[in-house]
């Protein structure tokens, strides 16, 4: 234990020595970062409302009532409308706007002021957390990371948009809870534990996307602080319990999954750290944790199939390094457990049996005696396998493996030749079964052990064979899935998308259109993976070169791609480098490891692998992840120049200064773009010409402003409306099946009086979704305005076929009425009243027609 503490102390002293000198007071830094952040974003205070702000303020049905609606706020969804659509649960966001309403009324300036204050407070607390975690000697490192975070242009969407206050609140509560956890570690205060629990719950109730912080924070504390296993369990539970319960949307199976994922990651990190710093690598004192991890692996594998076994390879390797028998036991128990859960999987039963026999054989060699336990275990694994597969072929397979093992002990080269012949025969007859993969690795390790005179190859053979065999199984499953396109729950059918549902408003997100995310369309697993890497690459671009920022992305700004796309390949290389860097620096520079982990774990949620993202990319979604990115940059600076200081900044300091100034300038200018919705979209549409949804949103905004802005002249209004129609056309050119754009274009042409264009657009909408009644109703309005009553009647009759209700009877009757065929109009109305005798529409229309008939 003394050795371990000494190693840890030396690590901490090394980190401290390379980053600056201790300071006597931190208050001046709090004021510095707080005021700098406030003044940088102060030019948002004069901005008005912007896109989607109506979801939280501006005559909002809940927040406009102030705190008197607090009970409704905590029992209502984040979004709902008159049609019955509802999703999400973010009561802390609505509560903040309700409080704002009581204090200041509904004024955009007040909302922007609060956003800036909250962001400035987040920056200060972020700096405070870094100093607490690293010590005051590392204040300059903390300052660089904080300064980058404060001025980064990617945050403008979050701060300048009132709707995105959820991101700020969630981050603020997370950092605040982390400070409470640190206080617990220092003072062993249970009040701090309770505070951290409440604060992290508030974070999850602001936005669930901070869920990864439930395991990022414990792992960061573990790597940067010397804590006991008891403390690790306590602080992990404080974060994981509320994260899982709230994040799982009250679904028990998902709650369990969302608990065991962070638990496994945290304890894997614990084992890795102990393995790196401890000279005594025996696991006896922590054997209960090995048992826990076996259960975790088995449970997680229920949800993630063989793929989880592949990504668990580092854990198996660690277990083997600490104690060979523990590692092998874990693997075999895991395989058998999975076999029960997967209803008798042949490959898993086979691998469990082969691992048992192989272990028994090479432990006999190692111990120079026959291990009774492993002989029994091998016999049981053989019996278990034969119970499920007792045909002659499998009996021959077992005999073959035992004979091969005996030959390998005496003549490894002959055993390797026999294995090669076996594999060749299998390839000719039936392909490459898992058994042949396993015996190839098994034979090769025995041969390498013989050549190098190193028995470690023999002891590693079950592990290596198991891992590679599992990889083959997973790859085969992946290829099988890849042959057929994936059909997702998010349908591209407009009719299905327009069906309201309030069944579970706790669920975040909504069904998406193809223009919002191309992965709603059928695609292969390979395409989904490649598109995810493309998305992650875009986030790297936004963090590194945030010159071009956008209010929206979506198709065809970003679209489904395959692994041949050059940006996908670049993204893979960059992210593999980050992972390699995190592993490489985990011992010498754990700050870099923490930063990379913080960034990757946070941004992976928005890669479109976990859940599909509206727009495919969103700058607001990178808010929490960007803190980790800034930590990485600061860590790399001190890696390159450990003596870096403000008095002699050198070339690195000059470059850093230029970057900070450029970032701050870009942020200041971008804040101006967020003045209002029209200003923002008019600016961004110049580089969003390939985004169908961006063009559609811009057109909708132009139409809305042309109708509501009273200071506009008639010619200005007409120009805006014609521009809107042009962007509707652009949206439909990009995505020819853009139902909503055709509908909105049809409405717009009623105002511009370009009726023929409107009719063509609405007929295209009907062609896309012939079961939807909405385009028919708009078509009726346009044809009546145009005076084309024959077309009106044809549209009304088509609508009647689709929806024969009292309203449809009414519009058909009106068609005849407009054609002055009053007797036929009366006939239709009378027939309709037989079906709907209480219909006010039909009764009133019949009275009007009777006047004409007279």
C-alpha cells in the first residue's frame, strides 16, 4: 500500500511540477473568467426571439403562468401541441423560464441576460472544478482550458438561443455536482453526497444528454485522485442512480442497462489504474469485484450480443495478467451464462468447452501435476456441450482436439501441420468454422512457445483463441445483417409521422423526416457506421475550425455515406489517434486521457449510432463535449512545453493567443447573426444551399415575417414571399419527396397568387402521400381562388373517396354550388344529412342552397 501511495504521490508531484506555481487566491480568476465571458456575450442582450424559442417562452402555455404553474411544469412534457404531439421531460428548463416570467415578464432581453449569466457561472465553476481536481499549482492549465471553453464559437448557439438554455443548465448542474463530490472526498461530508445527488438529478431533469457524465466524472476522479474503492462506489452510485432512473424513462429493463454500463466502465478503469500503479498484481483482495464484473458482462451481452464480448477484450486481458485462473474462469462462466441467455448458442458452447480443455492441459504442464479442479471443469464443459450436441461429428471434434493437444506438447511443428491440413479440408468442404479458427490460434501459440522457449504463449492461447473466435462470430453476424437494409422505427411515411401520440412523453426526440436525418431511410449497418464517423468528423471540424457555423445541417449538407467517403476515412484516423493518445498518456499525463474520454463519451451520443439526431449534426449538442476538447488542447500544450508560463509564452503561447483572439472575434460576430430568426437564416443560407430543411425553414420564416412585420411595404412583402417560394423550390429540388415543403409552397402561392404553381406543388404532395387529406383541403382553397371550379369539384370528389365524412359531403356540394348546379348540390347535402343528421355544416349549407333553388 505504501508503494502504491508513493507511486501516486510521485505522479501528482510530476503533474504539478510541470504546470505552473501555486497561487494564494483564486477569486481574481473567478472574476476574470466571469466578466470576460459576460462581456464577450453581452452583445446578445439586444437580440430578440429566435427559432424554437416558443418551446420554452413567448406565450408558452406553462412558463407564461409563472411559478403558479409549477405543479403543471413537473407533470407535463417538454413539448406538446394542440394536435396531441408530446415528447421529452425537462421540467428544470420550464421552471427557469417560469421564474424569469415572474421576475421580468416575457422580454427577450431578460432571457438573454439570464442565459449569459448562467453561461458565465458555468465557466467559473468549470475553472474551479479543474483547480480542485488538479490542485492550485495547476491553475494555469485550468485557466487555458477554461479560456478556450469560454470563447469557443461553437457555444454561440447555446448561449444566444433561449431554447438552448437546457444545455447550459444541464452542464451547470453537472459541474456543480462534481464540486460537491470533491468536497465529499476532502471532508467526508454526507451532506455533500446528498447535494451532489440532487444537483445531478437536476442536470438530468434539464437535459438527459448529460448521462455520460455519470461515469465520466467518477473515472476522472479515479484517474486524478487517490481514492478508495468505497469512495469510488459511493460517488458512482450518487451519479448513476439518478442518471439511470431519469434517463431510462421509467422503463425497468432500460434502467438496469443504464446502470450496468457505467458500472462496468468505472470498474474497468479501476482495474486498469491498479494494474498500472501496483507492483502486486494479484486480485485476491478484490475477488468480489471480479464476480461483479462477470455478472455485468453477461447482463450487458443480453443487449449487445457478441459485439460486447469483443469490446470487453481489454478486461479479459487484464484479468489474465493479474491471475490466469481468474481470467479463464471469467471467460468460461461468461460464455456459459451467455449460452443460457441466447438459447443454446453452438459457438459459445464450443468455445467454453475448448477453453476448459485447453486450460486443463496447459495448467497440467505448468504445475507438473494434474489439477483436479480443472479436470472436473473440463469434463463438465465437455458434458454440457455433448448434452446439446451429441452427434458423431461433435464427438470426433472433441477427440481431434485432445489428440491435437497431445501432439502439440511433444511435436508442435507436427501439430501445426495437422492443424493446417484440418483447416484446408474445412475450407474445401464447408468454409471456415469457428473451431478451425480456434485450433489455428491454439496450435500457433504452442509452436511459438516451443520456438521462443517462452511458456507465456501457451498460457495465453485460450485467451487469444477465444478473442479471435468471438471476433469471427461477430463479423459473421455483422455481415449477415449487412446483407439486408435496416428498417428503422422512424418511418418516412408522412401519414405515420403525423399521427399524434402522448403514450410516453418522457421519451426524448420525435420521428424525423428524411430531410432531417437520412438514416430514417433503409440503410446497411456499414452505412450507419460510416455516416456516424462522418458526423463525428464534422464535430471535430467544428471544434478545430469553427469558421462556418450553421443554424441547421441535415440532408444534403450531410447524408448517408459508406466507408469509401474520404471524410469518413479521415475521421476514423483522427478518432483512432485520440483513443491511442488516451491510452498512451493514461499514466504520465492522465489529464489528456480524462479530456479525451470526456469529449468522446459525450459526443458519441450524437454520432447517430445511439439515436438519430434531428439535423444529423447540431452545434448545441457539442456543448458538454467541448469542455473535454478544451482540456485535451490544454494538456497537449503542456505536454509539448512543460515549462509553459505567461511570462515567457514562446511560440506556443503566441499561437494560443492568436487562436483565443480569433475564437473570441468569431464568437462576437456570430452573436450578432443570432439577432433574430430572419437575420440568422439569411446569413447562413448562403452556405446551406445544399440543406433541404434549411431552405424550407428559411422559406417559412420569410413567409411568416412578410405577414407579421407591419413596417414592410407591399413591394417588400411580395419580394420576401417570392424569395420564400424560390427556397421552397430549392428544398424540393434537393429532396423531391419533401411533402411539407410542397404543402407550404402551396399555401405561399395563395398569397403570391401564383395559383398554377401552387396546384402543381399540392398535386406532387398528393402523389407522395395519397392518403393524406391536408393537400386536398389546400388545393380546394387555391382552385376556388383561381376560379377553376371544375378542378375544385374533382379535388372535392377525390377527398370524399379518401374521407367520406360530413365535411367531405360539404365540399363536394360546394363544388356543384360553385358550378351553379344547385339541384345536384342539394342532392349531395340531403344525402349527407342522412348519414350525419346533426352536422351543422350540412344544415347551414342546405339552407343556402335552398335559397338558390327557390
